[in-house]
C-alpha cells in the first residue's frame, strides 16, 4: 500500500505484479469525475493520514491473500489536489485464474474505501466546497467483517 502525491502510473504498477505463474491480471482505477449527486465538480482534494493508511492498507492486502489464492496485489492512493480525469486510487491483482483476481480486487477496493483514513473534499462549479462522506462505500464492505466498537 502506498500513498503518493504525484500521478498514478498504472502501466508501471502492473509491471511490478507480473510473473510466469500469473494467468490473470485485474485492476481497478478510480478517476475524478466532473459530477457528484447532481452537482458539477471542478476538482477534489484528498487528505490522508498516511502512516495509518499504509499500515491498514497492508492489512487489507494480507487479508486478500488469505482469502483468495492470488499471486500478488498492490494498492496506491493519491493525496492532495486532483483534477477531473486524474486517477485517485489504483488496485492491481494477479492470480493463476481470473475469478480469484476479480474477487480479490473487489475485496481490496471495497475495504480500502471503508477502512483507510482518507477524507475527500469536493470543489463545486457553483463556488461551494465540502467534505464528502461516501455512504455507498460502506454498502460494499464485506459483511463478515466485524467492526470493533
């Protein structure tokens, strides 16, 4: 798990995961879009508590390795100000077969969206801005995961 403040380069990241045993590669790229819930968006800002995000991200990838027979997995999340069309988060997974790669990739991005200390601020076309809570992110979290509280 890495947190970076420069452009994510999916092709370079994919090369880090390849190997002779890999029969499948699945990736997810989350991009900045120009609309959210009916409001025009100009750009986003991500604030990340990196030490915890990296630690928790490593746990998520380890959980994916335990849960699915994958060969390799990685995740990179941006921080700072991002423009429309930029990649904000990338997940890549290799495995012998596609089913495991798809399932593990979905697991990783869903858990990252729920568990990492990442806050998103949207800057709107109308001049307003606001921190956004992704309620839909929690819907996709793995149901068997228990939250301490």
